[in-house]
């Protein structure tokens, strides 16, 4: 039986993906927040992703259109992360194992963790386990090694601590 996922949930999930991408672009491209948000909302950025499939012999890549995000939610996440970035980084550092620093993480991983931390702290109408699962799923989309497990453990600790 096919899983039922509402249009609203799909749009929120797409907003999270776009927020991670936008947060990365803002930090590493040193681009203006409002410009990046506008480009995503207008569909100039983030409309397609590369989907990899294997035919058993080689990996085939195909461009697939991404679900239209909830623009309001996307904008709220990106602006919230940027406004609270320093506090979020400081807070995330407190949950890391001794000897680990937030600054040494991959840029995509940092963007993902910033968005997740912001959402866990500032979104009370969505259960923390749902938010954690969404960002762990995103981690699996970007990474194939231990990062998704680390994201799960870190966000689970944060969620239990603040909710």
C-alpha cells in the first residue's frame, strides 16, 4: 500500500531542503540573504536535483524536478537561521563530543545542523521527532558515511533537552 503524504507535508519537506541549500549558499557564496531567498522562490535556484540510479553496471544521473517548497516556511527558516546563526552555532557546539568543533564540519553539514537546530528551538507546532527525522533523511540525501547517524544522535539530544 502506498504511503499517503499530504501536499502540505511535501511542501514543508521541500522547504527544509531549500533552506539547507540556501543557508549553504549564503555562507559560502557570501550572498545577500534576501537575494538568495528571492532566487529560490522565483525558481531560479533549487528547482532540480540530480538523482542517481544504478543499472547494475554504471551509475546513471537524471535531473528531477523538486517539489515546490512552502515559500513562507522556507523564508522563515532561512531568515531565522541567519538572524540567530551565532547563537545556534554556540548552542550546537555544546552538544558535540569533546574535541569536536562545529567549524570543522563540512559546509553542507553545518547548514543542515543550523536549520535543524533553528527549527527545533522555534517550531512548537511540529513534534521534535518529526523534525529530527526530516533532517536525518536530508543528511542521507547529502552524505553516505557516518554523518546521518551523527545528525540523528545530535538532533535527538537537542530535541530531548529543549522540548
